[in-house]
């Protein structure tokens, strides 16, 4: 059978770190409130010359180096973002140009915080249906550029960054959860929840970029229910039990969501990768950033069974089980 292998990971962060204390000097908030309610201690914010495309390109280069591959080998670039450099063309084509692999397939996927899961599923399917052998899948965001910096209920929660993985098709893999590669993926969306998390602008409505708006408490409630449900689906599809999972790499929105979801699945907290304290919520970048962080610090190793999961605006949500 065919299976898509994860061959390398990489990430990139902007040069500027902003602490909770610095934010407390700008809006009516405090380090105590932010840490207690979210687990966030700091976030990285893009400066002049840093964009979604520049961060994505750096993450992609790091992932290619990790995989020991040259950009010219890549057949497909799928970039998940809700903060593209321009309305069009796709930011993926700017990354392609910067990497010097013009000619391959390159496009963006818009599923906000679940974007990386949607992008992984898209690339996995395209490789398995003969569209190429090797893919770059990137999650990259500059959410700082769509925040209302006077709204304390949202501006303290987000940060900028990028993460990337290199995928390669294995056309002759053995079936089952012990074989390396992407084992099972499930995606969902529910457009009825639009008003709980959205941006109040866009080219076809206001002709502006707009600002992020969120009813945080309601999003929190839906997140725990939806994530637990999709995780059970993927566990069932893969024919494994939750105890067999070595690591969960969740979307880094709020430490309390991570803890509540893990409790629902009876997965011990030590198996959950947490980077929200350092990076805050980087939307589509958060899962690949956390994955790369945990691979580089030696926690996630070859052969480990890793569950990726995310939930975000739309709503959209999904999970993917990968044997490293
Ligand atoms: O990535 C996409 C998915 N997004 C998420 O998953 C986010 C999900 N939601 C959350 O993470 C949490 O709901 C928040 C962190 C956004 C908020 O935490 P909460 O415990 O749900 O707080 P809350 O919204 O119920 O607000 C509690 C209080 C309110 O004051 P009152 O009405 O009780 O007087 C807020 O006005 O905290 C106040 N508050 C703040 N206080 C200080 C809200 N934001 C702040 C702030 N600093 N930054």
C-alpha cells in the first residue's frame, strides 16, 4: 500500500519577543491573568520586513535541511495561513519563488487554526493520487497584523511564527499502525459557528483586512468537545488505543484546553507537547512549530506514535495520527 512519510521538520520565529508585562503596559491586563487563564508567558511578533512568506520560507528551508533534501526535489507546496502576504497570489507561490523551485504545484489552504491539519490531509491525498512524490507542508501566520491591539480579550492570545514538514510518498509500505507515515486523518467544519471566531473584514465584504473577533468562552467549550470527538474518530480509524499514543501535539490556543482534552482521552499530561507558554497561539503555525520544537529537543523520536490536533475559526477541526 502507499503511505506518506514525514521526512523532516523546521520552524521559524520573528526576532521580537513581547512579554505579558509589556502588553500590560499597553492594555488593561496583567501577567497573572494571562498566565492563569491561558498559560501564555510571551509571544513573538513580526517586525519590519518579516511577513508570513519570509517566516514560511525560513521554516521550509529548515525542514528541507532536516530531511536532507533540496528544494528542487519538491513537487508540491501546500501553505496553511489566514494571514497571507497579499489577498492573491497565494503566499505559497512567494515561498516557491524564494526557494527557487518554480514550476511545482503551490497553493494556500485557509482553515485558520486547523489549517495545518487541512494542509497535511490535502498533501497526503495528492501524493497518494499521483500528483507528486515529495511535498512541503507549511503553517505560517502573522496574526499580530489582524489583531485589535485595544481589545484585551484577544490581543494577548496570539503570536507570529511558522512551521513546516517535508512529506515523501512510500509506494510500497506495509499496512497498519506500526508502519511509519500518516496513518489516519479526520477533518470537520461547522459554518454555523462563524460568529464565534472571525475577522470583521475582507476583500469581498468591506474591502479592508479587518480585525479578529472572538467569543472566547464559547470557543473554549466547543474546542474541548470537538477535539475529544475527532481524536476518538482517528483512534478508531487507526485501530489503536489512546494508551499507545507516545505524544499529542495539539494546537496551542490555551493550556487549559490542552489539559481538558488530554483528561477526556485519559492521556497523561507528560505526553502532551506544550509550547503555548513561549509562542502563544500562532494559528496554523502552532502544530508544526510545536512538532519541530519537540523533535529538536529530543522528545519526539523516530518510531514514536504522534497525534496532531487542532480546532479554529469556521469552525474547523481535525486530527492526524503519524508514526515518525
Ligand atoms: O485558536 C482558535 C481557538 N481559540 C481558542 O481556543 C480560544 C478559546 N478561549 C479561551 O482560550 C478563553 O476563553 C480565553 C482565554 C479567551 C478567556 O478565558 P476565560 O476564562 O474564558 O475568560 P472570560 O472570557 O470568561 O473572561 C473572564 C473575565 C471577564 O471579566 P468579567 O466579565 O468576569 O468581569 C473578562 O472581561 O476576564 C476578563 N478579561 C481579562 N482580564 C484581564 C478578558 N480578557 C482579559 C485580559 N486581562 N486580557
